[in-house]
C-alpha cells in the first residue's frame, strides 16, 4: 500500500512540474522577471515527465492495475 501511494504522489508531482516549467518560461513574455530560460524550462519539463513515469512504474509494480 505504501508503494502504491508513493507512486501516486510521484505522478502528481510530475504532473505539477510541467506546467510550472511552462509558466516560469512564459513569465518572460508577459514582461515579468526571467524565471527560467528555454534550456531550464525543457530540463524541468523533462524532469516532470521522468518523475511521472517513475511514479507510474512504482504504482504498477505495487499492483495498481493497468
């Protein structure tokens, strides 16, 4: 049960990282301070995808269905 919940938590974190990366990069277009440049945004979005995939793999390993 612990691994299932850990997997779900990692999936949520992964899902939150991608829009955060996009918002950090788009703030520059709105005239705000530069939070993330393009390289940093892509790295953070890739990290979000990797964290989501890791959570998905853990959830499946723990018996969380398909």
